[in-house]
């Protein structure tokens, strides 16, 4: 397992860009962290405590700092802020990428999905994003004008998918959150952008067909009898789209563009 690196080997210059990114151990987050590191950014890569970081740290410089954080846990979020604050000093943080989330697109038809699953998705995708943003905003304000926030939304907010209603609700919340945040931070020169990727090949989308089947098995017998056959064509189409998904690198480029373009768009 890759080791956590809390010590900055070479302290950043006054002009060096710094970024904290959640969900950096795999998928989009990992590729984005690696690319930004290659571009000379000081990357603070947020990963779940105890998560394997071998793939992340295999291709990075000593600048990259792995930071354990669980976005659903207030204590680890505060600890992550303390680590970043210690290393950026008075310069503050240039950018925050809220990438961590769950893409349970087969969470269940709205009539039958459990409230526990609803709470789980909102706790991670919505409350976790808000929690991290609130915690890191003081460091972004410290950096001041031109600081950036990038939030991961989803193309699913524009294309309804049966069985993915709760997931889409969480991402619609991220859209509203980002728009409001952008307005509130505009007087300070800090921008917020929502990224809306379509299907992306990540560990979360592996074995899509089997995962969708497991999600249906969580439904009650009455709900399955009512909906499963009726929605089978939509489910097959969904699995087909997932199998043809874009690689994480394509989305990483969009995120990096939002961080580096002179005037980033709302989405």
C-alpha cells in the first residue's frame, strides 16, 4: 500500500498553484491529480483513510501530498484542512476539486428505493461536497482573486435515466449548489464550475450489468414484479452506454481547463 506523504520536500514558490482534490485514489480524481502534478502544481490528493495509493503515487513527483480524508466525517475533513494549511502557509489554496462521490445509477425506482440508500447518496454526493467546501473556503479566500472550485455534477441531470432518480437528485443539488456558490463568491474573484461528464470508465462503473442486477435484488418482490420487466429496455440501454464510456483522462482534461482558463464557465 502506498504510504501517506505529509512532508513537503520542496516548499512551493509564491507563484506555484496548489489544489486539494477529493477521491484521488482512483478514476477521474487520480488521473487529474497526476496530470496537475506533471504540470507543476502542488497537489493535495485526498483519499479514504487506509485506501491503497500505489496506482496514484506510482507516476508522481515528491510534490504530491497524499491526505487521508472521508468527506462524510467532519473530523477527517478538519484534519485534512490542517495538513493543507500547514503546507500552503499564508499563500492559501489556489483550487478545490470536489471529485469524491458515488455513481449508483441503479439505486432503484423511486417507488421502491430505500430511505437508507437515499441518505447514503445524499450524505456522500451532496453533504460531503458541502462539508469539504465549507472547510476549505477560508484557505481559498486566503489565496483570494482567481481561486477556483470545481464540482463534479453529471450529464445525467439533463438526460433522465429510469432507476437513477436519487443519483440524479444529488447531482441536480450539486448544480444548484455550484450556481449559488459562484454568485456568492463572485465579489471575491473566486469562481465555481460544475463539470457534467457522461458515462465514464471508473471502478464505480466496472461490472455494470452485475451491479444493476444486485440493485434490483434490493427491491421488494412487489416492486420488482411491477417494474423490472417494464424497464428492461431502459436498463439494457444504460448498460450499453456505460460499457462505451469515456476514459477518465478525457474528463480530467475538462477539469484542468476549468482550473486554468482565464474565465471559467459555470459548467
